[in-house]
C-alpha cells in the first residue's frame, strides 16, 4: 500500500496548561470516563466501565513496571548530574536480564548537565538497601552516544535493587514538577510486574481491585502482554515528513499463554492503552513475517505494516504461526522489539476497542487515536475539554470503539 501523507497541523489542538493533570485523583477509578460508540458520546466514571464492556470481551493489558530511571549524582564541586536510563546495552540488551545483573551494566542514557561531567571522571553516590550501604559508580564510556557504565561494590545485590533504592520516578516532562513519594505507587498500575519501563502505561492507572473483581464476576476475560515503554513516547514529532519521525525501539515479551488466549477468543478484544494496542498489532505483523518467510526474529520496523503484502492472514492464522514457532523452539515466552508507527491509513487487525487517556496535541499517540476515530477525534477531544476532563498521564480516561467493530 502507498504510505499516506500526513499533515501534522491537522492533529493539533489547544490544550490549556490548567487541563493537564499534575497529580492523580485520590481514588483511581473515580476518574471520568468518556465513552464513544456508534458516533455517540457519553460521560461516566471509570468504575462504570464494567457495564460498557460486552461479556465476550478479552481485555489485554500491559504488565510492565516503571523503574525509577532517573539517577542523580553530585560532583564534588556541587554540580548535579542527572542520568536517565533509556536502553540497556551490556552485558545484555534484554531488560529482565540486565535488571537482575549483579555486575557492571552499561546503558544508553540521557544526561542532564553533561558538560559538567569531565572526561575520565567517575561519579559516585551512596545507596542504602536494608542494612547495607553501597557505593554506586557511574562512568561515561562514550560521550557521543551517552553510554554510561554503572557498578556497585556488592556482588549479592542486583541492579534492580540499586535502582529501586536510589532512583527517582521518571515523571513525564509535561508535568513540570519533581516526583513525590506518592508517585512511587500512583505512577504504577496495580498489576505492574515486569521491571523495565521508563514511562507508565497510563491507561491502566485507573484500574482497581474492585473493578477487576466486577469484570471477573461478569465473565470478562483478561490476559497480559509486556511492552517496556521507552522515553520515545514523549518525543515530539519534529520532522517535516511525519513518517520520518524516529520511533524508539521498545521491547516486547509475550507468553505462549497470551498467544493462545488471543487465538481461542471469539469475541471482542479491547486493548488497555496504546502500549497494549501497539504490542497486539506488532504481534500480528510478526505472524505475517513468519507466514511470508521473512525471518524468525521478532522485530517490527516502523513502516512494515504499510509495505506490500500479498493476502493478509486472519488473526487466528497469524498468531498460530507465532505459537507454532514457540512450540518448535520450546519457548514459554517470545521476546523482541517493535518500532511500529500507527497513523491514519493504518488498518487495525486485532482490536475492537481501546481504553486510553487523552494525549498531547500533534503527538504520535494522537495519530494512533485518529486511526480509530477518524475526523471524530477532534469532536471527542473538544467534548472532553468542554466537560472539564483532566488530560495526559494522570488525567481521565476514555473507552473508544472502532466504527467497523461495533455491533
């Protein structure tokens, strides 16, 4: 298919600063919920979502866990150096493995006040873990590519423990405030499990145990995938051609059980958040790659879905190709990366609906929303603004159904 031209100005809107939610509500599921179905908009609360989902729904959510990826070091001169973890490089690029490492690790980072960090200088800081006091060291391995090697003086302590003890919650830059103690809990879904994200899958922040209990009583099924969200989710589009925007590679980890759940499911599939929808659609295209004989590596380039493909398989056939490979290789989990870029012109293959927050103007996420809603996204966002919805990560929620998927 021909890649459509995107005019980014058509996906801008005015978001007043006072509509950005700087803090979460006291109770997660008290947030507002905008429901869009068959062209109609209704206003409810998130705890009403159980009544809006058909009993044959399969909810797919992202169980990634945000790590305190912002590490602060103080030079002897008093200068503050901030190191933001982006992507692991060595001894492995696999996030779950590097988080459990008990020896030096190297990461690609963003560095605040980098000019103050002199060549050859090793930064150090104290870390308290239980009754242990450690020294964490940071060495700038490559300034141009911002590679930093971290080491600590206790072989019994894993990197994840070091980060949890010393790091700060990586709140989105648009919140324009420092992280507080409460953010450690609230900038995390209640089902977060797999450490590795540097941004929360915020659509899931509204779920509570009570909501999950009610969903279970209704018979609604759920399964989880893992996509470790990168800082690229906040990166504004600056390229003249939208399709030239660099999409950061994000790691996917999906179990055979999750693949089987999707193959067997006969009803609607609803993604909890844009990270889940990107994962599900990426998996579909991975199945296409396997069927087309284009290699066994789970790696989805940003424009692969827009390339010419002969006859696209059903979801069942695509996911069955993945399961077959996993069974042949005796894999419980398939791991890989995706750069998938979803923008108007994309045809969804897996999902019928999306639970999501309200996103920044002119962002990759607004483009994704527009692929679901078409031009109606403008009406829906204006409706949210007119009804005092709170926007962005700590803001309110929406349940959006695709036109062709609504019965």
